[in-house]
C-alpha cells in the first residue's frame, strides 16, 4: 500500500509536472506568436517611415534649390526689387515707401506702397506681369487704378505689394 501510495504520488507529481510544462509551453508559444506579429508590424511601420523620410529629404532638397533659385535666402528688400522692375520698364514712381514687417513663423513679410502717376494701361499690365513673375517672391496685395482728370487715357496706380523672405 505504501508502494502504491508512493507510486501514485510520483505519477501524480509527474502528471502535474507534465501539465505545468504543457501549459507553460502553450502560454509561451502564444506570447511568442503575439510578439512576432508585433515585431512584423513594427518592421512594416519602420519601412514605411524610411520611405517617407526619403521622400521628405527629396522634397527638402527641391525646396532649398527653389529657394536658392528665387533668392529667398538672401533677398535685397521689396523696395529695391520694385525699383529694379520699374527701372527695367522705364517707369518713374512718385511714391515708394516701405510699410510694416510681419513675422510669420520663420518668414518675414515686408509690405511696400507704390504710387505711379500718369501711366498708361499697357505699362500697368507690364508692371503687374513683371511683379508676378519676378525671381523674388513678391505678391500684390491690393491695387487701385484711377483715371487722370486731365487725360482719361492716363491713370494713377496705387499698389501694395509684399516680399516674403526668410527671417
């Protein structure tokens, strides 16, 4: 009877050990499977991030080359830029005065007011075209065109423009 009891105890202990090991193996295989799935997910995310970072670097190089091309990094100022455009067209401005400067994130927007008296419509169109297609990033904010009292074919042009540059 003691022998049977010891034998039963050993078999019970052995069965309990086998059950514990089996449960441990099943639990570990489930945990390892979850970790492998998570690892694959993270690898896929890393691959996507790497491809996006390559695209971002390409965009950054394009932007920096465009900035160099248009002179955004070292601009001379909106007044001198407009004076150069006016000089190229042979137009005399009666008033060119700088207005306020605003800081927008890492950029500076500098406004200028331009007034030209006794100008014809063709010259106005040429001036606006040159400003819009200037190598510097100049934008026209407002334009006021009045006819001259003495000559209806001549105009008074008041223009507000701004130059955007890196601050």
